[in-house]
């Protein structure tokens, strides 16, 4: 096998190390204007060295990767782009000059309170719960704001489950295919003039009850009767 001598970079080109010379004898800095390769110590190697481009330095994984004036550090520290820093999930995620901390300090999917003004620039909606049957109907206000009831017999709309002051929504009330089902009210439902509405009783008739919870025991409601398509 032919014996080959180590390769070195001379004036931007690879060349074999002259016979009799050693790696330690090579210059510790090889520069090609405007940027170049800088070495730590006297040896040509990969570990412990750095590559520079313009004003940015790219070091090995244990150090830092940079682009422009921004530094990208390994995952345990920070990743940066421009003036923004992206830190691992235990700290903060940033884009531009805005920072988003991990969910431990932000709004979760359930139960948190948003302080200040909340602006929704797109569609916002909630789920609709459904009930089919008769008897005493206790709508679960903790599960949804909007509900749909299909009456299969005379019924009573009783006190809802876990209403909250300031809550509002609607209840669609449908007659089944037979019709003639009546609905009375108890448990805090109130109407204008103290008189509950008389629902549409035709088969498959539809009424809409709109409500506002003033307190858990005071639910003010109004109805749009005999809702039909145009």
C-alpha cells in the first residue's frame, strides 16, 4: 500500500504535507479574505476548532452556532434568530420581540381565567348538548352554553346544573313527530311580566329560548316562537 502524507490547506487548496514536516509545524491560522478557518492550538483538526463566516461564528455542538449577529446555542440553553430567543420548553419560546412561556405560566385548555380584553379575529363557537325525552329536564350549564331539547312528552325545564353569573346562551326546544307537548319552568327561570311562554305545539315545531344568568338562582329568558324556514 502506498504511504500517504497528511493533507494541509495552503492558499485555499489542499496539498500533501511536505516529507519530513509535521502537523505541529503548520501555521495555526489559515485565512482567506474576508473570512477563514481559525484553529485552536497548533494542530489541524475538527474537534476544538471553529469556522467563521463574516461576523458569525459556527462552533461545534458543545459551543454555539451563529447566523449574522444571532447565536444558536445547544438545546439546553437558547436558540436565537435576529433579536428573538427560543429557549427550550422549560423556559420560553420567542418569535420577534414576543415571548411565549411554557404552559405552566400561560392559559391552559380548561379552567383558566383570561384577564383584560380578549379579541377573537376569527370564528368562535361552543358545543351544543342535546336531550331527547320528557319529565324534569336539568340542563348542564357547566358543559355548554347552548342546548337542544326534543320533547317526547309533557315536561318541566328545571334548575340547570352549575349555572354561572354572566353566562348566556340559547336552548332550541323541538316538538317530536307527535307534537302537543307542553313545557313548564321551575328553579329560577324568569320571563317578562312573570308569564312563561306557550310553546308551539305542532308536530316537529321549533321554538328558541334565549337566556341570561344573573345569578345561579336567577335566569332571565325570552323566547322566539314558531321558528320556521323562510
